[in-house]
């Protein structure tokens, strides 16, 4: 359920950013993203906190197995840390894509998945014996790393070159310029 907030905000923000970039309103696009990230952080925090607090009772409605309730509660409480990173990641990646800045997010995703998430999941989950909790922790690290890298890219306005190119194409000033 909490992930739905992130996805909805990510897609909605992507549409807004794409519209603003197409209209050449780059400054408005910049601030719209920042506002969406703040809104997303607030929404997911408000959504995940009651779920994490009530986890033992909610899980108890599905099973009486103490191990499953304990492990599930731990994972839902770790989601308090996971979800803010994920919302930032989803909203900013979608917004970068809307500006035409696609290669950096794809490259960061591939790097982070194969050089951070997978090795860390192996180390924590298998080698150190943390199991699903270790895999969940590696997912938290991956989401936050990608989210912070994307946010940094947005704040430093590295997306502006792609946004100007996208705007020029939409405005008809690009001629036969291919999207790169």
C-alpha cells in the first residue's frame, strides 16, 4: 500500500515535469520536483508508521506462527527507513526521465543493483546469516544510494541540458536532431 503512494506521486510528477519542460518552464519544473519529494516523504512516513507500529497485530491476523510474526514485524519496521529512500528514488528518477535525462538513471540503477544491492544481499543475507533481514537491509542501502544520487543530480541541475534539448524538439527548433 505504501509503495502505491510513491508510484502515484512518481508518475504524477513525471507528467507535470514533462509538461513544464515542454513549455520551457525549467525553474518551475525544478521546484515542482522538490515539492513532490517533500510531499512524498510526508505521505509515506505517515503511511508506514502506523503499519510498522501495528505490524504484530496485523500479521497475527494471518498467522499464529511466532517466527513469521517476529520476522515480518522486523521487516515492516525496517520499511520505516526503506520507504523514504524509495519515494525519493522513484519521484526523482521519473522526473529525470521526463526531462529527457535517461542514461544517468539507467546507469546508476544498473551500477547500484549489481555493485551494491546484490553483493550486499549476498554478504548480509547468506554469508553473515541474516537471511531475509539482510536482503532487506541491502535493499534499503540500494534505494537510499540511488535516491540520494538522483536527488543530487536534480539539485545540481545536470538534467538541464537534456531538458533544453527536449524543449527544443517539442518547440520545433531541433530540426532533424536525434534524441541522444
